[in-house]
C-alpha cells in the first residue's frame, strides 16, 4: 500500500517542479513531449493489458499505470487549469487507492480459505485472485458496497469524485486543443471500465460456494444461519470448552476502529463530494498557485 501511493506522489510532484523551474525553452519542450508520449503509452498499456489479469495485485498495477497516464497528461499540458486538474486528480486518486487497499486487506482478514476440508490462514488469508471475491456481497455487504463505490469512482461515474477528476483533465486538454489526447482518454476510460465492472459483477452477481468445516462436520448453512446456529449452541452449552473454537468467527468479522473510520470517511467523501466541492476547489486553487 505504501509503495502504491507514496512514491507516485513524490515523483509526480518532482516532475511538476522540474517543468516549473526549467528555464531553457527547448529542454522544456522536449520534456513536455516526452511526458505526453509516456502518458499515451501508460494509458494504452494500463487499460488494455489490465483486461487479461487474474491476480488482484497485477490488476491494480495496470490500473495504476492507467491513472498515472492521466496525471502525466495534466502535467505535460502545463497550464493553470491542467495544474489544478493534476492536484485534484492526485489527491482523490491517492485517497481512493488507500481505501481500496484497506478494503482488500479487510476482505482478506475476514475471509476463510478452505483447502482439503481444512480452514487455513483463518486470521490472515490474503486475497490474491479475482475469483476469491466471488459473491462477497452475500458475506459482507458493507465492505463490498464500499469497494464498489471506490471502483465506480475510478471509472469516473458521476456524481462520484473520480468523475470530476477526469472531467478536469478533459477540460484542460480541450482548452489546450490537444484533441487526440481527449480521444485517447475517452476510449481508454471505457476499456479500463471493463475490468472494474468485472470485479463488481463477481462480487454482486455470483453467489459464493463455500462449505465451512466445524469439528469435521459439514454445515450447509449460510453465514447468517451459521451464526444463529452457533449462538444457539453457545446459549445451551455455554460451559463446554470446545465451543471456544467458535470464537474466531467473532474475530474474523470484527475490524478495528481505525480501519473502519478510514473506510467510512473516504467512501462518504467520494459520495458527497458534489455537495462540498466548493471548499475543495478553493484549496486546489491555492495549491495550483505554488505549482505553476
């Protein structure tokens, strides 16, 4: 999570300052052209190659490449509007990326990995493949909805905050009369939306097929019925020590307050940005004066 967020911020701000303090004109022009070329490659590679990925980390790696391409376009245009879009997009993307990583960590923490009728890594089962998210809405709807909101914001669905980030980049690109870049941004945004929507489809529209094992007995209940069953047994046989083994269910379905607060705040900010955008834009205007 640290590698996916912090280095990008520092490098992109360094590039922005490098363009700002480059005084020799032909060096600055070559630098801007190279950034545009890198941005086009990043957008195309990130959107097209991400379609064939089965691992979560690789998928988000190509997603990151795609988003970095948008940010590089904002830096390369080098106008007041593009700098505003650069700052805005970098801030909202960093927070959404943080939210997605925390949610994926939480999903892995709450998930059972079942192999050969044994529960393994019950306290820290990492999510490595996309199919592991299959039907997770039926197991934990709150986290699934939070992840869905962040993914839709990545796509740029209004009125989420990601839509305004892409809108600012498109408007600054149109203002600079770089219509070829506008065409690439729109087309690749549609292409990259496919693998985000595929994640949403897997989570919401495919029911999970899990058989949880307790004391070598297969219980064909859902998680909700299973919890009621365990709670009923605990009331009757509360003195039996074997029932302490069920306690890990409570651990698996409890997140720390810090993680919960971060997920709630970032998800709500993505949802309600349309009502608080005035103050945020004022902050962006102040920061853009420094970067230009």
